[in-house]
């Protein structure tokens, strides 16, 4: 049966577009909703253009009450009955209360070669450390930040003179290839880690 995929974003949504566009033909999944925690972002417009329901659950009115925000997010997402949630540039940390409800059904893309550089400013940290390589990782989401079983990675060399911006520009197109490929495999029941070649 076709799987339903909810995609959570906070901004431009370029990974969301890559995921949504990949789910055609004999792909085992289809997008069912795009949810942003930030109002009026480009990604919501892009989802509408693609004909996908696009909704916002603004985190700000909830202030410090993370649990209440997550309950609202969960209710909204659940209303679209997804089988899989893809975090795609979703910039809120989700607690175990939310993550636990979607255990084994939620993926994230992170712009580093995990387990290296969890958290923010990944490209700057890789350059600063003098690493030879950087990249991106798709992984299952567990309550620990940017942790969870790795499903796929893509690698690029770091070249002399790279800045966080040049590195990000080299890695983003790979994110757009890796995430759809991993989602396709995941939706087909294949959780073995892959390396994008
Ligand atoms: C991507 O680099 C993603 O890995 C990171 O945030 C960025 C989101 O970009 N978590 P977009 O919203 O998909 O264009």
C-alpha cells in the first residue's frame, strides 16, 4: 500500500521539494502534508505550488511550553495520517515525548557526516577541524539530537579555501539526491545504510 509522508520544514524547503518531486510513478510513497513551525516561509509556498497541503504550527505562541507545541504539532500531523515523517530543515528540537510517538517512522537529514558534528554550524566546524571530507547524513530520529541509526550518507572533499558557504553549496545538491534515495528505500522497507555514489 502507498505510504503517506509528512514533511516538516522551517524555511526554504529545498529538501522538501526534492522529496516531494521524487514521489511519483511507482514510488511506494506520496507526500500528504508539509508542516512548518515558522509562518510564511518559502517552503510553504512551494508546497502549495506542488499541490501539497501546507500548514503552519507556529511554535512562538507556545513560548517555553515545548510540550504544548509538540502536542499541537502531533495533532496536526496526525490529522493527515502519515506513515512516515521526514524532517527536512526542521529547526526545532523535538523531545522524546514527540519522537517516541513516531519511533521507527521518522527520518532527518543533517548536514554533516554523523556521528561528527551534531547540532549547528556543521560546515564551519568541519573546516575548522581541518577535516578532509564533509557531507550529509539521513538517519532515523531518536530522542538524542542528530543520533539514531544512519540510513545514508554522501561525502564531498573539503578543498583549500572552502568557507562554510562554499561547502554548503557543494553539499546541498547531494542532500537533494540522498534524501529521496533513502526515503525510497525506507518506504520500501529497506533500512540498510547506503553511500551515495
Ligand atoms: C539543509 O542543509 C539541511 O540539511 C539543514 O538545513 C538545510 C535546510 O535547507 N538541516 P532546505 O530548507 O531544505 O532548503
